[in-house]
C-alpha cells in the first residue's frame, strides 16, 4: 500500500470516527505544492487529543498496528504495511489557541492560524493540512523546541520550497 493510499484511507476512517485530522511535515508540504518532492518514510498528522480514543479504535479496527511510544498523551503512533504514521495530539486553550495538550509543555501554543489554511491537493486527493506559514515556523523552530533534534538538510530544503511557494502565490 502506498503512502497516498494510506493517507486517503486514514482521512476516510477519521471521518467515520468523527475525528478531524491535518497533514503535517513532509506530506503537508507536498500537498501545499501539489507535487511529491521527495521520498517519504512516514506520514505525520495532527488530531485533537479528545478524539484520540475514537481515532485509535477505528484505526486498530482496520488493521493499523499501534506502536508504543514514550509520549502517548502527546502522540499516537501506528504502522501500516511498513509505513510509520505519527499523529501529534492537540488541544485548545480557553482563548481558542491551539496548544500542546499534556506534559511539561502543556498549554504551549502552536503557531497562530496553524489549522486555518486551505486544504492541500495532490492529484485528486484533497486533505486538510497545517497552513504553509505554520509549516515554515514549525520547521524553523523545531531545533529550538527540541534541541536534541537539530535541523536536517531536508528541513532546510523544505523551508526554501515553502518560502518560494509563498512568494509565488
């Protein structure tokens, strides 16, 4: 099963579970640009923490394997046909800002307007995704937020591609 098939299936299953999803990471960039820019090893998504139980149930009921991780209140990890699927969990603060739901960074804000952008399109597949400005901000700040994860060459290239996209639209 190819990544795009899995993305399509996950969004359909999430809709069945009445759970919202947004693409993030490399696939979000590709959906923004409308083309596959590189080979992907995983699929990164965001979902609301309040939907985690329903989302887990529907995915495991459809043969997605739950993968244990160190932060189950912050991210759900699955695999399907050898593809890693990472679903970061989100919450809203009292003032409506999208925030980290649990842990030592609970309440820390994600980029403003992160979930307010238009959906992305790749071929005939249309999916909600993290807004392009938020994609850039996340890629720029990740080495600051998580010092153990330095910026990778692919992140630098992604930032350049996303900035070029913004300047051409």
